[in-house]
């Protein structure tokens, strides 16, 4: 694994050298003010990021400007200077005190120009952008337009291939499990089965962790073909053997062939074919709220502190990643293409600007993630009785 991390390290070095040829290195003496924003779907732990950015930056003599509402706030100039007092007592809170948005306008040249203009007008030298892959694309755009930016992975989905962990996952799976446990109580009383849909977009990790933690009898995720007939047969046998309450977890990224949601369909099929009374519950956004766990607060804090340090050292276009328990910066373009490779969505020419070592590092990440999903799926299968 050390070898694997070295490959990423080498690729970063090479990319850094290239970047230095094409962009002005920040003069540390004039680096006085940074902006921080939260963007895309909110995630528990985003506030811990904001607090750590503010406190670390101030300790280095840098002012921090909070951008309200993600890239939309950057376009509109919705800013608030942040002091220690502003971020007091937010580390324990869910959501994001800076608010969030999805901002299609930012994807346009005009939107980016207006965002850059806001930074220039307000003397914001650099940005820390907390969110998912869309947010990192925005961070790259800002860097390319002269505002060095670093991303922090804040999303419950854990769907960034370059990092083992994204801030918010732990809180999300604990919340999902707590609600499933409650469904289980009432299922036990009424001898019912509950199909539960959880978020996660294209990534089944939230569903897998929640299924294992709640003792689900089956789990359906986008990454692994779901053997519906085998699951229904198992449920029939379990009921015949006297099992009263049962849970089936379905990731929101699993669909019927016509594009409709699979969870409600599966619920009806199980009831029709086994005679077990079935209910369907979609946990939806409830798993995105709530006070962050210690894991999310600590990871958020460590990543944010490192991000501020790196910005001050003149580094940018990076996303902070956790690899085998350690925090490393990874080039955003590497991270985004690694994502595409993992999702089989590579476009012609995507790999051209990467060295063979970098491509090998991406392949290693793809294999690692695939193995992790398969391992979790197998564990869920092994205990589903
Ligand atoms: P997440 O960051 O959680 O993946 P989104 O994909 O919705 O969430 O992205 C958040 C925001 O990032 C978008 O609303 C948009 O403002 C910005 N963004 C997304 N994709 C791009 C892109 N290709 N170029 C520039 N900005 C983008
Ligand atoms: O990316 C986080 C996430 O919660 C996904 O799990 C989900 O698919 C999506 O965001 C929901 O987005 P919205 O809040 O816009 O409904």
C-alpha cells in the first residue's frame, strides 16, 4: 500500500512542477484573506471544517471570509467575515452554517467570471471549497481563473474514488441505522418486513453499512447485481422458520428497467410472492442531517487544517483525501479522472495528460474501491439471517 501511496505522491510532484510552469505561484507575503464555502448536498461535519479553517487561518494571521450558499453566494457576493466567535459552538451542529446550494449558473463562463470578480473585489486570495465532485470541478475552475482553491470532501455518499472516506458518511450511516432499528421494533410487533431506501447516489456504501449494522436480510446496491429471486426465497424460508421482523435495504441508485425506483417495486413483489406483510420507507434527507459524530468532526478538522497549511504554502487545485488512515492532498484533476475510471465513464483523451504511473495509481484506486464494495456486500450476505 506504501507503494500505491508513493505512486500518488510522485504523480502529485510531477503535476505540481507542471502547474508551476503555467500558473503564478502565490506570493506568501500578499496572501492575506481566504474564502470558505460549502456546496452541493450538505453533510454533517461541514461546520467542523468551517470552524477549523477559520481558527487555523486566523492563527496564521490570515482573515477568513465565509461565502453564504456555495457558488451562488460567490456569484452574488453574499459574504461574511468570520471570527473565532462566529464559529464558536458550531462543531457539534449538523447542516452548514454557511448554507449550501446547487448553482447551475456557476457552470457558465459568465458565472465563473462573476465569482472571480467577487473574489478580486473583496481581496479574497484563495478558496477552500467543501463538497463533492461537482464542488471540486468548481474549485478547479476558480484555480484556473487565478483564485487558488483546495477542496475538502464533504458528502454523505463516500463517492470520491481518490479518498477512502468523505466527511459525513459516519454520521449518515449511524442515523440510517438508528431509524432502521426503529422500523425493526415495529416490524417485530407486527411480523412485517420493511424495505428501506437510503441515499448514496451511485454509491452503495451507505446502504451496505446500514444493512450490516441493522442485520438486514438483503441489500440491493448499484454496484452489484441483485439476485431478486434468491432474496425472495430466503425471506420465504426465514418466515417459515419463525423470523418475525425483517429489513431489506435498497440504495437509491438501484432502478427498475423503466427508470423508476426499485424499492417500492421490490416491496410489492416480496409481499405478493411470500405473503409477508411489507412496508416501504424512504429515509431520504433525514440521513443527511443531525449532529456529526466524533469521526466526522475529527476528520473534518484534520483535513481543514492541512488544507489551510497547503494553501499558505502556495499549493492549490488539490482535494484532501484519506488513504489508509492518513490524510494526503491529491490533485483534483487526478481525483476527477480516477472517479470517471471507476464509474467506467472515461472519455477519449481523458488519460492523455497523465503518466503511466498516474494511470496505474488510478487503476489501483478502482480496484481498491471495487474490492471494498464486494467485501462489504459479502459481509452483508454472510450475516443476513
Ligand atoms: P457535489 O459537490 O455534492 O457533487 P453538485 O454536483 O451539485 O454537488 O455540485 C455542486 C456545485 O458545484 C454545482 O451546483 C455547481 O455550482 C458546481 N459545479 C458542478 N459541476 C461543475 C462543473 N463541471 N464546473 C464548474 N462547477 C461545477
Ligand atoms: O450527494 C448527496 C445526496 O444526498 C445524495 O445522496 C442524493 O442523491 C442527493 O444528494 C440529493 O440531492 P438533493 O438534496 O438536491 O435532493
